[in-house]
């Protein structure tokens, strides 16, 4: 992911140069069944330029609903649920408004279970 991020954005981020202006912060995020979500938000285009999301879970097996959502200039929502599956990589322009819909909102929320949507991301800040 680091090599791809740097090639796409023309950056030179790594995990070791703590004195650099920007460094990479790899994250694994769990959106648990029963209410995991991420509110609609945006990021500055620079320095990241592109967001990378690797799906680490499978719809129908680990969760049923709760997709990555993108919004156009008219605030029209696009749901990428049909294109993201375990192992897939989504690349998007970093300043596009985006969110994660509520994961299986009709289930009981439990942070003790591994079920839900899992994603790997690579913020650069």
C-alpha cells in the first residue's frame, strides 16, 4: 500500500522518518455489527491526494449492510457495496466527501465479536 500511495500521489511517505513533515499512519478499522459507522467527512486533497481502502471482510459472511459511500457535488450518494469485497482495493480522490454506512443496524451492537466490516487504510499526515 505504501508503494502504491507514493506512486499515485508523488509522495515519499514511509513509516520510519518521524522527522518528516508527513508520515504514513497505517490503520485497521473495525465497524462492528449493530452500529459501526463513519460519519460523512472530507479531507484536504494535499498531501495525500488519494485515499486507499483495502476491504478485509466479506458482505454476506461478516456483515450484511453498511457500505463505503461517496457523495457528488449535488450530495448524491454512491454506494460501492457491490464492488468492495474481501481483498479489494478502492482508490478515491481524497477530497471527495465519503462515509461508511451503519453496519447491520438492526443487530445488537457488540464490540466483543469480530463480525462486521473491517478495512485497512493508509492516512498520510
